[in-house]
């Protein structure tokens, strides 16, 4: 009973899997474009100049240089300057909290690309298996030379699902790795700016003495 129902399901073939992969591919392209626009709108600022200003104690100049700018580095500078009067420990915690909060925005929808890149080949393989099962069912119904030809045609069509799965996965994996690399570098730059602000605040009492 159960086997019969499962066999009826496999008779659907791999075509619906191909449509599923095409839909996932369109969705992944949409995510890539959205994330690309997000990262480009938060391009890296001159971290070296900002770091020098923070180390020299020019907090007002550092804040002015990131006025109206978006991105993790700008948010860290603004947060550090806004809480500088509370001491280095407070600034250190505020900077860490700002980076973690900004990570949420940078990582949004990246999990979809990572999941698709890891699983699209398996979805394609699933479609291939369904296609092969259907081909052998056709052979059982039409034994002989004609049936063998049907099987070969069915298998060749089924293998297309695996190829499409790989085609969908590769761009998703590449985009995921690129965005993760961009996020990692952005977080490193923001952390360096936070350390510069904290270093100035920790050294300031010594200089004043």
C-alpha cells in the first residue's frame, strides 16, 4: 500500500524539482542583489585616518568625518564618541554591543544563500533519482529495445536535475563566501576603531598627569 503510493509519487518525475530549483535560483539572485546594494551603500571609510584621529584624541573630528555615513565603522565611531565621557570600560562595552547589533543587519538573508549552496545539489540529485525510478517503471511497462531506449532518454533527462542543482548552488556559495568575507573585514575595521578610542581614553589620565 505505502509502496504503491510512493511509486505513484515518483511517477511525477523530475520536472517539478526543476521548477523548484529555478524558483530557488531566482530567489537567490534577488538576495544577492539586495545584499550587494546593502554592502555597497556601506562602503569602507578611511579607517587609518579615523584611527589616527581617535588615538590623538580628536573625537569631535572623528565624529564629524562619519556624519551621515552608514556602516558598522561609522556606527562604532559615533557610539565611542558619544560615550567617551563615561570612561574606557563603558566605551569598550558599547563598541562591542554596537558591532554585534550591526552584525545582525549584515548577516540578514546570508543564511539562505549558505543553505541553498549546501543543499541545491541534493535537491537536484533527488530529482535525478525520481527521474531514474520513473525511467525504470517505463521499462517495466515496455520491455525490449523500445523500452531500453525509453530508459536511456529518461535517465539523460533526469541527470539534468543534478546539473541544474549544481548550477544553482555554485553562485550561491560564491556569493555567501564573498559577503561573509566582507562582513569579517568590516567587523575587523570597526573593532580596530573601537580599540583606538579605548586606547586614547585609557592613556588620557596619564597624559594629563
